[in-house]
């Protein structure tokens, strides 16, 4: 790669870290070099970068690092990892290369303008308004939210902590859910009921309230794992277990409602994009009607919301792509 000037992009999560090298010519959709690492196997991001760049003759002009965690100034604490990522420390490890940190949801938002047809699946095929704001809502381990606005020349991405806003129930069952969770946690945020870590609470609500019974084999399986969410989702989709289906359906309904809320808050006539690890896994269920029914259930704005396109992002490297596009912009 010699004297070429290139961008180092990174997507850092508690489970995996993905690094890529990009050039202005190739753009953010086509890395010249890419590798995935198990985050837990390394003491720091610097160690991963050194291994990634070993034996590579690369002249970097900038590094853009997407972090699953809050970014304050030039410092970020990675959620679910004992890492503190600092731009100055990374810059020293990269021989003075300028380093910019951004929240992982902000990175995903940066990727939105570069998504191609195969990167997305359509939930609502309405026509996007040219130059209209775009919303991003990402239920993964937590609930990330972000948005993009048109500045007259290009889209600019902005992060949000909207996932920690109050959960607003939409029907009597959700009223019961709110009361149940308030007794357990006090404050109940959207993230509490609309994320990977929230799905076991939805499941427990149906079990503890006596609404549905739990099969003994599933109880045993759940007791043997640390992360119950994949077991619950899989038992719903693959086994058709009633209590798991109820929890998944409730999750989809709440996700639709919160996506509709965010659409109204930023006037996202340019489209709503569902990111994170969960939506691609439950894509057929999202297309089943319950999501859109909750999405448009906004009283006088029902008709308005039917005209907003909704997509699921399928590309698993969207965070890395967004970090790359951010670096190339700079």
C-alpha cells in the first residue's frame, strides 16, 4: 500500500472489534483491508491496532473510531469492556495520526447516506422526502437513537440519548408492564423495554403476572445461560413457544411505537432506519404488521406516518462503514 493516504476506521463493541482501512477513492463501502478481533482477548484497543497493522506498509492520514459507549471530549468508556479509549493515546500509538472518537450510533448514522440496495430491507415502502431528516433507532444490547439532517449540501449525523427517555405505555397491557417494571426498577426507560437486555423482562412480565406459563424445558435452558435474550427469541421464532412469542410481539409493538415517536420528534420524512443486532434477526416478524400498526398509532398524525419509509439495516458492518465515512468526510 506504500505511500497511499488512507483512513483507519474501527467499530468497537464489548464482544468484537472490527478494523478497516479505507481510501477516498474506494469510499466507505469497500475496505481495502478488514479484520475482526475478539475484544475480550485484548487489554486495549492499541494492542489490537498494533496487531492489525503488523507487516502493513500504510501511511494513515486519520483514524475514526466508533465506540459502543458514551464519548465525552476525547475520551470514551467502552460499555461491557474494561477499556478507556482516548484519542491522544491512540494518536501516539499511530505515530501522531489524528484520531477522532464518535459514539457507535453516531457512526451508524454517518453510514446511512452510503447504504446500497442490498444493505437494507423495506418495512414501509413510502417515498422519502428529498432532504428530509432521517431517524436511526438501534435495539441491540441497549437502545441507541440518532438522526441526520440535511444542511443544503450533505447529511450531517447527530447522536441522541433518546433511548433513556421515559417509556410511555400505549395500551392496557403495556400499562401493566410499566407498573410491573416500576416496582422492580423505579424509573422505566424506553431502553428497559426495547432492547436485548429488556426482552427477558418482557418475558418475566408474562410469567410473573400469571398471564402465560413457562415450559419446564425452557425454564431449565434459561437458567443455564447468562444472556437469556437469544434463547427467548429463538424459542419464539423456531419453536413457537407461546410465552416467548408474546414477549417478542410485545417488543415489536413497543419498538414500532418508539420509532414512530422519534419520527415525530425529528420530523423524519427522509426515512426511519432500524439498526442493531435484533431487527435483522426478526425481520419476518417486523414485516408482519404489528410494528407498523404501532408505528402509525399517533392520533391525528396517523396518516402522516403512513407516508414515512421504514427500513431495516442488514449490513453487519454498518458501524465500521459509518466510522469510515466520518473519517473520509474530515
